[in-house]
């Protein structure tokens, strides 16, 4: 049994589409739902991951694989 918590945006016809984990995609699925309005604050906003993703210090360095093309 898996528990999924999701905020879904209804389609124009009012239907919702629930993404399933891979292990449940080829079997019958029993769904128990509690529907309630989600607050606007629950929606991800642009820049919400700022400062949470780090790049390696050598991210901008040339790659050895392309050394012949860079000269």
C-alpha cells in the first residue's frame, strides 16, 4: 500500500489525473480520496528552489572529451 499526497489542478471538464508510482501502473488500484480546496500558497512559485541546488565548482570548466574541438 502506498500513500500519495498531491495537489492536482482539474482539467477543463473537471476531471483529475493522478500520477501513479511505477509498481502500481500494471494492476488494479483502489483509491480513497479526501477532497478539499488547496491554498494558493501551496502552489510552487518561481524561484522556490533558490539556494537549494548546488553545482560542482568545476561546472563551467571545459570537458576533456571536447578538448580537440576547443583548440
